[in-house]
């Protein structure tokens, strides 16, 4: 298997889609005479990589005006809420890593949604004691967690922003009022969700569908005056109306009054929501230190386990070969087994202290046979002061998420993954934005064989996530920002980008273009239409069960190499990297 790009370059797809001005700006910074990585966007001043050209441009405008990476992050997220509404927004949650250049310090913010205070472990059980099906639990208010994204943006902006809060809303407000061009991705997503509850609730149906019931077409203009009105209120008054005012009342009424699956959220649940600043999860890999988010996301710990196991092998000499991918798959199986057994919101569940213990990961690596698969991996027994019996949880997450990366002129950096869970979340809209279905990330079964599931529902608990915003350090300085959407496959996608760039020295854009190989402790997925499919025969000869399928990541990555930034944007989305 070669390291040639497996998918079309994003620049080619953007030409037919977006504004000429954005393409001109992007092309200008790639015209570097001697770039080390010629397929990536080059900058020396600042950089934004996100899933939509208008979002990247909104962030760049803030940076050009002297704003920080955090200022730009607010503008990018608000624009993404408008132009990529199926993936993220203020009706959802987020995890963010912020590198504070003045303090030489990495700070992480947990804006994950949480369950209503009244929720119990039986939350998703039917009257007969059996759990609901995921598809029947999603539409309506029952699946909606208390949103955290807006509070995260406000909290982190107070810490790291310098531009006036209201000024960061201007681009999104103008675009919501004048309208934006529907992307191919959004139009296809609308069509795909039409039979999965997107027409159940009138505000959502009226926004995403024409009067004749057809999905709004790619290339047509969509305006959102309701969202513009919401943004004006938030720009003027901050998050208060959202968590304890008129917008809060609208959210609660929408959730509890849903005609399908009415929920339990109260005004008190919203008023008591808090963003949590947590310690980053950092671990060594080769000569680097890889840093991510800790629980309630499993991203940082599971990536740490995969890379900790892979550190015992010389992947550089192997290149992206079947031999190397076999090791990647087996390491992922081991890590996902521990993830399912132990990882959840650590504010509610005791977790083993030794999940990243070096000796433990050495023992786990020894379980891998380089010649054949182990089959399904079993959870290990990491060092743990007070071991508790747990039952495994395999609740999948769906891919309604986005990621963006930003560097400003001051050297501050943002790596943030933001979500409403599945595409279009709960299908409910309030104030012109979609509400999440994040509570379906909890285990629907509270226990198995008399043992509790760590990721069971509990009041005020945050559901386990796979979001993996990542910043890689070398000699105490950031050298790589990366992250992706993709539900429970996120961990595979992001870890692959780290291995491709650090071990195989790939151009960041080539690393994002390459076909995906994914395993979540089951069958191995190979991305259709890419060079990854060439691995099928070799992997099957080692005993792997293989599926060839679509794997829709959304990696947005920036590599720092000396005084240059190299930005890359996943060709599977409609995004773009812009730098100067």
C-alpha cells in the first residue's frame, strides 16, 4: 500500500462550491517557493482549518483584526452552526484544548452536555424493562442533554479573548440574514435524514425541506432569521438568556413539549450548567508528548493506549503497509476493550489510575501476534487502587460532529471538537438552532449480569464521548493540532493522522487524504474508493474480518514546522484551511 493520496484534494472540490475570494486567499498562501509540505496550505502569521469555507473565513477575519485564537474560535463555531447545522452548534457540546503562549500552558475545557438532574439509570428502559432502540430514542426531547458549547465559548473567551464578545457574532448574523449556499454535504445529509425523523417536527421540517416535501437542494440559498435573532440576543447579553432567560424557556418548552419522546430537562438544569476546566491527558510517544481531553471523553485515554502499544514497534520503517496496519488494528482492539469496560464521566465513576501505565501497556503490547489477529480483545486489568466490578458498554456514537484548529499571530492555539451527536441531533429546533441527542451516548442498559455499566445514565452526569481534540508537543512546544468528527471512530481517525504525520512524515494534506483503516474491537473497516481497500487480502490472510465501507471523517489539522504552519482540511467535508 502506497502513501499516495486516497481521495481528491479539498482544493479541487472547493472550486466548484465556494467563494472565489476564499479560494484566492487559500491559493495565495500555498504559493510558497520552497514549502516542505507542498500539498498543504502554508502560513507564517496565522491559520484556520475548519469544515466550511465561510467558517474558516470568519475566523481569519477575526485574526486579521488582531484577535486571538479564542476570539476566532467563537466566530468559527457560530458560523459552523449556521452553515453546517447538522454537525454542531450552540444546542450541543464541545471539548477544547487551548495553548496559552504567554503562559506556555495547555488548558482544557469540558463543555460536554449533561443529563437532567432527574435522570435515573432506567432512563432509556421501556415499561417491559428492555432498552429502547437507538433509532426510536433519538427523535424528540428525551435524548437532549443540557447544552454546553455556548457556555464553553463564553468561559474560554473571558480567559483568552481580547476582542469584544459582540463583535465575534457579526459574520454569522450577517450570513444568517442574507443567506448561505447549501453545500452538497448538507443537501445530501437532509435527504438521508428525511426518513430518520427529520420531518417529525414542524420547525425543523419547514427549515430543511421545501413546501412540496423535497429536501432543499445544493446550491440554493438558505436564510435563518430566527438564528440571527438568537445571535443578536446572545451578542448583547452573553449566555444568560440561553441558560436562565427567554431562550432557556424556549429550549425547555421544546424539549418537554415534544410530540415524540418528551424530555425531562428543566430551567434549573440549564441554570446550573457549568463548564469544567480539566487537566489534559498527556502521554509520551516517541520523542513527542501527545495531549488530549480526559473523561468524560474517552478520546485522550484511548488514543494514549493505542499509541502506547504502538510505541513498541518501528512503524517508521514499515511505512503504511499491511504489517503496520495489522499492528494498528490490534492496538485499537485492546484500547477499545478497556474503553468499553472502564471509561465514563470520572466525576461519577471511579476509573483505574493505570490505564496509561507504561508497564501495563507493555504487557498489552505483548498480546499482539505480528502474524495474525487476536480476534476480539478482552479488557485488561490496569493498576487500580480500588478495583470494582464493571460490565462492558459498547454503545456506539454517531457522526454528527465537527472539528477545527486555529493558530493566531501571538502563538496561541485552539483544537476543538464540537457536536450535536448524530446528524441533526434530536431533530428539534429552538431559536433557529438544532438541539443535540447527546444522551443516547449513554448506555441504554444500566447493568449486565448484576454488574453496573460505567457509562450508565445518572442525573447531572455527562455521557462518555470519543471526541479527541489533540495537540502534540515536542520539547515543550506544540507542533501539531488535529481532531475529527466520526462518532466512536474518531479515535481511529485522529490516531491515524498522528501516526501518518509523525511516524511516516507525510504531508499533512496527504495524511488526511489517505484511506482510513478502522477497528473498534470488532470487524475492520476499510474506506471504500481509497487505497486502503488494497489491504483487504493481506489483512484477511491474518484472520481479520473486513468490511469495505464509507468512512466520513472530518480531520482539520495544522502542523507547526519551524516558523511555518501547514494547514490541511479533510476532503470528505466541504472545508478549507486558510493561512497568511
